[in-house]
């Protein structure tokens, strides 16, 4: 049997809002790994939050986190950092546009949020990671203290206005970031030249598995570059139209176990 690399986004692709991996997903992944296939997650989450999902499995899995800035394999972790200038620019732009900002290290979230609903959501995501901290940033000096640890960031605006459009323009003008989005309410701030796709290509090269033997699943715009590194790219049926258009196949939404059902059909599993 030919060996495949199977790579899936996490939120809205592998798991629903409950943060719980389904029994079917667990069973299918166990069987595929037993057959010799490699399984990775690829997410915008920081490493600690990605591991809170992969730890639900009884099999070892590779992790691409921080939108490609971090690759974790076994006990080895390789990182790209956002950089001091980019971290400061993120703070300044979000501050003057009054946007929520989050900067991530491997384990902790640094933020400027005062909105209780946003804070509650961050706490909910961390319920399986009691050691992960949420630390407020109150000044540029605070940013400087942690800048050498930051892997990626996020600018968020849930209001119906043009501030995200303006922020994206200003982020681009700095020339310090790769930009993407995992929803219509955010901008993913990624180290320059890095994406899920660059990390995936590195994993492919390391494993000796080419694009013809790679299957990628995703539901966000930050997954689209990764689609181009795989002959088989699968979008969730409820993904934005731009994601659907970029994929070579479509599967059911996450609450209908779209990922394991596609894999069961692809690998002719009972």
C-alpha cells in the first residue's frame, strides 16, 4: 500500500465548537496510522492549544501550529518567530484602530482585550490546558518583554465596520508579516514568508511524501495555500466560497464527520 500524508485543520474541520474529537474520527485515524499513513494537524492555534486536541487521540500525531510558524514532531519543536518589529507594529496598529489583539507564544496568549465575551472564549479554549496563561498587554514596553517568544498573532474585530480593512492595509505596508484569515472577523499575523503551506512542504520533504500522496482538509482562507501543496485538497461544505473554489473536493461539515467519512471512502474502509 502506498503511504499517504493526511493533514487536517482543527477548528471547524476536525472538531466542532465543543472542542471534542468524535469517536468516528478517532477510529478512522487509528486505522489509517496502523496502515502506515502519516497524520498531521495544521492550525493557527498556538502549540499548547493544538496539543489539547491531538492529546484526545491515542496515537502520536505531527503538529503544524501557529499557521506554519511551529512544527512539532515527537519531542522536537521547530519555530519561526514573528520578530520584535512585527510584534510592536501589531500592537501599535491594533491600539490606534481599537482592535482586539492577541500575540501567541508556544504556551501563552498575550492580549489587549477588555471584552468579557472575548476573554470567556479564550478561557473556554484553554479548559484542557490549565498551564496556559492569558496575560494582558498594557504598553509597548510589555510587548518588548515578550517579543522574542512570539510565534504569531491575531487581530480581531467583530463589529460591522471597515477597521479590519484598514488594519490589513497597514499591516501590509509594514512589510513585516504574512497575512491570512481564519474567519471574516480576524487577520492572522504570521512571520514573513511563513504559512501552513511552507510548513507542509517541509514535512513532505522530511517524510519523502509528495503532493500526489498528500490529502489536505480545511475550512478557512489560511488553509488555501496548503491546498496547493496537495493533489487532493478537501474543503468542508460550510467553508467560505473562496475556500470551496480552491479545493479539489468537498466533504460534509464537521458536525457530520466530514473528514473521517471522506477518508473512509478514499481508502475504502468499512
